[in-house]
C-alpha cells in the first residue's frame, strides 16, 4: 500500500513550499529514486522548473516538464499522468491525483496559507478514510 508523508510547514511562504519540494526531490534523486511531481498548473510547473536549477549552488537535478523521456529521473507535470508506476510522487496540487496509488510513496507539502492548508486537510481526510498509512513531518519556520 502507498505510504503518504505530509510535510507541514509552519509558515505561509509559497516559495518555501517549493524550496521544500526541491530538497525532497534532490534527496530522492540522490538516493536513486524516480520522482513524478504533480503541480496541477502550468505556472507552478514553470516555477518549480526554474527553482530546481537555482535552489542550491551545488545541486543538479535532471528533470523535464511535461516531457516523455522515460530515462529522465524527475518528471514535472501538471496534466500528464506518469506512463508507469513509480517510486515517489510529490503532489503540489490541491487535489489528490487519481493515479497516486501507483506510487510507493506520496509526499504532500502543506503550508499555513489558508487555501493550501485547507486543501491539505481535505487530502489528509481522503487518504485516512481509505486506510492509508499517514506520516507527519513538522518543519519549523526559518
């Protein structure tokens, strides 16, 4: 069964939420995992794409946006479903993607901005009602 991890930020800074996503993606890539990032919007996909190039001077995370290269370890998508089952899904959308259960792990990143927080609570209830194992990681403000 898919493991669901909620990373809860104590602030409402949208850039910090994306930086947290970059750190998780970088760590997963460094451990050899394939990552699918579901953003839900083209604008958020572009923001994450740009930030992955600059979030850390010494970091390199090969990725593509809405691409179809099966060898690219990190896919950022707002429309496309992954072609096959995967290891890690980072969900930045307000909704639970229909394909989430095809992944071993799902990372949900929630901050205290009202819309993000409330959508995160709805996703939490969705997973809990269906019996998924939920883990919380509280990340303090910087």
